[in-house]
């Protein structure tokens, strides 16, 4: 609470703020930034919201920008008086915007990842929070600001996605959600526009990718490991949102304690570059696996980026899973 109060004072006094989400932002990163940006904009501050990549805002999230705060990287000022990094555990996750951390006057880091390195001058970091949007809600309330529908909509988007539709939400987070609904959020619209709305091209892509899925019942310390690969050709037929949704299908495999989706995003001298999504059913700490491979995240959901042939990358994942801490006996 002391960190939240200090952040509220810092933000209440700010007149010029840049808010950044991580690369390839999800609803928690961008929703948190837009909600806080909306509150600051309404208070008269000059506000910009941005992220390192891709160049375009994901279509499913662009509608959350009620005030036109989203700013292209090329249009950002040379430096920032106050920089707020949201849902970003390490500067590297800001991509090409990471150097701004070193040049900003003050840096407020708001995050819920256990792997956060506390790289700012001010921090609100709580790994027990299910979403960064939960922490932003508390900061806004500590500022004494009105939680209106545009801000509440952005926060609800972050919470509903990061809790897997409230499956992993605590009673306190459900109470926050109730306050957001009371502010006017339409939960059906948020779920439809962010999670349930896909173009037809999603179906053949999903069919092709799931046909390559493999289950290894003895892997992951006997808890089972299911995985599939999204090659660049398959990803090219759909939006990034559809590619990111594959893990939500694969993780439902009953016989697997861990699910992984390898998404091809480019190539280097070492081979294809894979952005990997990891999910745990509760038995293995996948944040430890991701950290070992240069990434990070939460115990139940994490990710990393690795270069190499797909089979070599899968071998590295299998080996890391055998060393990963167990969360409970399954």
C-alpha cells in the first residue's frame, strides 16, 4: 500500500507522462496503460501510450483507446519526464523502447510478474496480483480519481484475460470486477471483442496447427507435455490475435500438465526465431522454464523467445521442464 500511495502521489503531480506496454501487448498491458492514461489525460496531463512492436495496434485492443492516446514510436518525444512501464518485468520486454528507461526523469514500474527486476525509480510490483490491471485499479482509487466507464472497460479487459475469464481470480479481484461493472462496463461486449471474435481464416489456421499437436505423457516430470508449432506461413494468414489464441486451445488438453505453442516470428543465423507461450495446469512452475530460456512470466503462464530448429527448441523445453520446480503433487 505504501508503494501504491507513493505512485498515486507521483502520478497526481505529473503533467507529462509516457506509458509503455511490453512488445506485442496483450489486454493487460495495453488496457492498464490506456486506463491510467485516460485518468491522467482527464486531469489535464499530456499523455502518450505506446509499445515497441508491432507498428500497428492489435485490432481487438484498438477500440479501448477512447482518447486517442496511442502514439507511434516515431512520434514519441526524445525523452520522458515520467515514464510508466506496465506489465513489463524487464526493460528488454519494451523492445526498441527499452533505452527510454535510462533517459527518463522518473520511471514508475507497475507489474505483477514474479521475475520483475525493479528497474525503475518507483515500483508497484506484486506477484500475487492476478493482473497488472488490478494494481492500476488500486492506484487510480488511491489517486481519488473517478473510475468512469472508459477506464473501467480497459481495466476489465486486462483482468478478464489475465485471469482466464476469472477462473484464477481471488475474491478481492472479483470485488474489483464488480466495481468496474458498476462503472458501466458491458462484460459481454468486452469478452466478444477481445476473446471471442475471429475471422473465418482462423478456423483453417487452427485446424492445420492443431493437426501438428503432439502429446508426450511421460514428459514434464510425468505430468504430460502437449505442444504444437505455428509456422510463419500459417501465421501470415491471420492477425496476431489469432496466433496468440492457439495456446488457449492447446492448454485445455486433459492429459498434459504443461502446454507450449511455438510461434515462428523471424529468422537468424541460428535458425528460425520462436516466440513460445507456456501454460501450466498447476503442477509445474513454467516461469522457471521461461527464465532458464531467457524469458519470464508467472508460475502458471510464461513465455520466452528462442532461436533454432523447432525440434532443438522442443528438446531444450523438455530438459528445462524436468528441472522445473513442482507447484503441487498432481
